């Protein structure tokens, strides 16, 4: 009888714990329509919104001696406006500078920093979106110009 009561108590605890954990996956009502970055990233300073899955056969990355090159492709449900805002907010946290946003059905969001550039391409496909991240070094001439102050 004690074993049955203990088992029932443990079962109820698991149910309650699962309810609380499940609630945490819903978006915070004080921040409607915000996206969160994934926990595991190919490049630690280029976030990807939760819910997008990498397309491995269309992705490539290389890192060696401080040089990084990559074309990473993701697909999932998403809204181009929300994802654009996500990158405008998140990339600045990783010291990327927003250069411009070009919209023509697709969206190109261009970022750079001293020695690298990153282009985010958003391509709506019905109710889903294809996100492609292009990361690579700047040319030497561009990198030198970006360090020269404008007078």
C-alpha cells in the first residue's frame, strides 16, 4: 500500500513538473512575436532562430587559423519580418554592424565587422522560409578601408 501511494505521488510530481516545463516553451506574453536563438550554433557568433532546421546537403563551413567561411542553409516555419528583426537585434549583440537590408521578394541583410562579412538571405516559400547564411573574410582592401577613419 505504501509503495502504491509513493508511486502515485511520484507520478503526480512528474505530471506537474511536465506541466511547468511545457509552459516555458510558450512565448513570453510581455514580448509578443519575439524569436529566440538556437542553443547549438555552427558559428558561435551568428545566431539562428529556434524552429529552423539546417539543410546539411546544402550547407558548408570551414574554419582554420582564424579564417571562417560558410554557407549554411536552414528551413522552417517563419515570418520574414520577425526573422529580420531577430537578426537586427541579435547580430549587434555579437558585434556585427548592420550595413543594409535589401528587399525584393527575398531579403538580404548585410552585416560586417573588421575582417568578416555576413549576409543573411531570407526566401519565403509559402508558409515556410529558407534562410541562408553566407559568412566569409573581407578582402584585404575592404578590411583596411573599414579601419581607416572617414574625415
